[in-house]
C-alpha cells in the first residue's frame, strides 16, 4: 500500500537542511505501523510526505501502486481525499457545529455520494462508540471523546490508510488508552494504520515499529 523508495526531503538554506535522508519504507495492506522519534527527528516531514501534503526532493512515493512524486495536484488531491484519513494531536473540530456535522463535513471532499453521507457519518460515529453524542458540540465533550470524533471523521470515507500524528498527545492516560484500544479495533477490522509518536507506550501497541532519528529510518525489533 505504502512504498517509499529512497526518499529525501531537503529544505533550502543556508545551510541546507535534510529532514529525510534516503528513507525507504514499505507498508502492506492491513499493517499497523508506529513511527517513533524525538522532536526534530523528521516525523512531521515524513507524515507530510505520506499524507501527500508535501513532495520528496528525491526518491519516489507510491500509494496503492500509484507514483505520487510527480503526479499532478489534482491526482494527489483525489488520492488524499479518497484513500487517506488523518488524525492529529489537535482535534481540529469546528466548535460551533455538532459532532455529526463535523463528521459530515469530511464527506464533502472525499467523494461520498450525497444520499450516503448521513448514513456513513452515523455509522462512523457508531464505530467509535459515540452515537449518544451526535447532536452535542465538541466543546461539551472530553478530550478522549473529541479525539474519537476526529477518528470518525477520518474513517467516514473508508480510507485505505489512516495516518495519526501524536494522537494521544493532548490526552490523559485513561483517554489515551481508549483511543489506542479503538486503533486496535480498527486494525482488527483490516484498516492500515501508521501512527507517528514520541511515546514508547503508544508505539508498543503497534504490530510493527520503526524509529526515525536525524531523518533516517530504522526497523525496530518487537
């Protein structure tokens, strides 16, 4: 599903900064991968490449076999909207809209037919155990509940890949455990997950782990 081949991402200087250095990574369908590393290690740059928010300076990124490095912005946008779901440390929910509305908004840019939007959003909220909160506003929810709304929004269009960037960074330990339990459930259902984190406890939940440091990637033993 994910195939990074010799990917480098550099930013002009002076001095030139190499945020990623000759990174190769293959993630097969259904895998649960964690990418762990400290601040400044290249995690965010890697997430931006994987999420088609940025392009490599060198190397290639294939998503579902489609070369994306030189693809048009229209092609990249269609791939991003239809095949990738995002969960961030900050929940990025609209505070004046209901939980259901926040999830529905994600269907507008992901190609979900109009008559399927409400049923799909409702099903996504059921999947994250929040059907009793559909008409609440995010400001009335706990941190863990808000992150579960963000997960529902990320999966409503049935993406092939879920990218999570420090998904427990704003949560207490109990809420963090609930979100990670949910990721376990999604993985058991066959979703491919890549979780970027600095937390070894979160990283240990994954089926497979890699570490990034100084822009270089290494596989970790279980």
